[in-house]
């Protein structure tokens, strides 16, 4: 079959089961978009308002499905507008393939119109990237991109294709039994590309013996549990050994929040029970997590009385932030399956009773008499929507409240930018999740500051009739930064008051979306019930207190002994 490069791109996407791509056209990528037009019945394209929104949508699609998300962009500013989304996916180990088209090969390196070295720019934030100068290598390069994106520890891969390569023709050979038409091209072999080797039997046995002998064990679960599709195995393991489970932000939904062993969030804004339990534990089983500074605080004091057993697919994470007493490098699912029969069935009654006492200690602000308390808002949302509802967030106070108060019971239902902390992420992610799961409810929590970053995607939501419910937690400020200014900068509120924001209800109306403003929890309940029943795009502008705080809080670099349960604004 003699195809153009553009047609080969489409055929390779379909080979890999891609049914939806997100993107924005431009001059350099026109050949690809022409093929999309002619193959509209085989692959769906979602046009976003901005390339960054497309990159976040591909990310949300990938996180909510476990499949590779795909985003398309043209040269120059089109490709650079993907950078934040690619970096977001890289930090959170999300498999996306970004396909950009550049100026023709004869114009490369000549400061041509809309030319940029996007492979150079994205080298530090991709697992690997390619520029394809020969159409004969195009199919195998795209196939390699998908292999790299989803293998081992997943992550983003970028393929840059000059315009003349998309127009050139060559023989297209459908994928063979080896996954490639012409054999493997020159793809670097490293732990980020290939599957990790399984841990040695002796290492698994030693770790299992330590766990069986533990008196005060804790499981700390990260996003790797979800990525590895190991949530059921984690639950079985925890129940058999009677071990309480806390999670990172990325690990939320890895373990049911309503389970008797669940302790919720660990770290800066984690519960007193989770943080104290780790501090008092004798064994910490860390599963698929990278020990972020937002979790460990002072790393020298983190779990300093415990043996740390670190299970991860990426050897680079072992001993990077916290020194492990025992390390098991391999896929989490398989490692837990192998370890389970070696761990004794245990009962840790005394330990569970101590933790139960810590669970009773909550910040006084959780029982505030404010007209619209965040805690009650999140709890009401959870009480109304189905268990498989997908929650997306931006970054800030509303994100931490969602992590604290919204109860997740189903994996891949909590999508949030953890590593990069990307304001503007959630609106695009909600689009990707809703496109991937049209039958499910998607609720997007946003702060007023974060929502301003990508509110242009309201156009996308309306155009495709996506029934996303957007809740803007509006305090008229960059709430999280203002909170830090209150705590650490003697209330010098420099550039955190958002007195220039639009009327979000009128803004939604301008895009053809019904919106309303609420001031009390009773008004919110009425508005949210109506939004759920409508099954159409809705926006709720929830006016919360200016100085509502996210508590508990461990200040940066501190320990659980410095945990703040109350702050005087």
C-alpha cells in the first residue's frame, strides 16, 4: 500500500486502538488534518480552544482509561503550547503521545516561519522524543512512541514530523507479529523504556518476613498502584495482613476511602491519623510512590523509626528521596501477587485502636458555621453522584479539600496534577475524561484563579455538549498562596487578590452554558441537584470565605510534631 506520511500516521493510530485524538490545526500539520477529514468515520477529533487544553484533555483521557492519550499540534507556538501539558504528564507518569508537525526539512534550522526545535525543548520532560526526517521510518517511529509511552513507568513521548514528510509517499506495511513493519528502529534501551525485571525471590521473601513480624505497619500507596492496575491486589494484601493504608495525592482512588483500613491522605495536608501513624510505625510499605517533598516534609525525620520497604517499577526512585531498608523493583501488581502468600494473616488490634484515637482529632475549622463550608460541599457532591463519577481538579485549596473530603471508591476516578501542580489542568482533563466516558458523571472542581487559566475551554465543552459540572470555589483570591502569605509572610497579600475576575455565571452564559451563583450550602445543594439532573454542561459559582484554610497542615520541611490544626487568619 502506497500511502502519504499523513495517511500512515492515521493508520498507525488506528493500529494502536486510538479512537479519539485532541488537537488544533495549523499550516505545518494540514496534511494530517486533511487525512483526518477523509477518515472521520474511523477516528474522532476533538477540537479544543487552545493546544494546552488539548494536551490536558489527552492526559485526562489517559488517566481515566489507562490507555495512551493522543494530542496533535502544528509547528512553532502550536507545539510550544503543549509543553505545560507534556510536563504535567511526565511528572505524573501519564502515557500520552504528542504528534507535532514542523516546517519542511529544507527549512529546519533557518529560523523559518513558525519553526521551533520542539524535540530540544521537550527533551527533559518526555520519556523520549523523535524527529522523523524520512517517511520510510515514520510508521515504526510512531509504533515505538506508543511502546515507550505505555511500557515500564509510563510517560509522554513526542514525535515531530516535518511537513514534507507528511506529504511524501512510501509503502505502508501493516503491523507484524513483532509489532513493527521493518524491525525495531533505534530506540534507546533503558529502565524507562523496557519492563523492569521482577524482584528476586529471596528479596520478596525477606520483605514478607519483615511485614509479617511488624507490630505497627503502614502501607503508603502512590499513583503507581493505579497505573499498574493493582488496586484489587493492594486491597487483598492490606486485608490479609490487617495493615492500615494511607495514600499520596496521586494514589487517591487506589484504595477505597470508606474501607475500615483507610486513613486517607498523607503529607502536608494529610490527616493527623495518617501522618502520626507513619511517624509511629515500625514498618512502612511504600507502593508505587516517589516520596514527594509534599509528603515527607523533613526527609531526615520521615518514618525515622520504621523499616521502609519500597516497591516500584522505576529503579531511579529507590533511595532518591528516602532511603529504603528493602527494595523490590518490578511491576506492583505482580510483586504484590507474589508477596501475598508469604505474608502471614495478621491482626493488629492494638495498633488499629491507637490509630482510631488519632482519627478523632480533626481541625476545628471542619465544623465551621460559615454559610458555605467546603467540607459540607464536597461531602454533598459525594452523597449525590454515582460511585464511578470522575472528579477532576485544578491546583490549590480546592484540590486539597477534594483530596481530604471527597470519598473515592473506584480507581481512576480522581484526576489531578500532582507533581507539576498545573493550574489550568482540570478543565482540559475533564473534557478528556468525559469524552472517554460519555455515560459517566464528571465533576470538575476549580479555584477562581485556576479556572481563569483555561476557561476558554468552555467553548469546547459547549460545542460537544459535554455534561461536565464545573464548581468554581470562588474566594476572590489565589487562596493557597494567600494562606501561605498569612502563615509565613505576615499577611502581606502581594498580588493574590483577584479583583479583576469576570462574572463566571455571565461568562458561562456567553459560551452557551447555564450557570448560577450560590452563597449557602442549601443553595448549593439545590443547584447541584439541578445540574446532575440536567445532563448538560453546568457551572456553579460557589462563593466561599476569603480566608477559608486547608487544615491540617505540616509546614514545609517540618514534621508531624509541627502539625497545625488551627490557624488564626
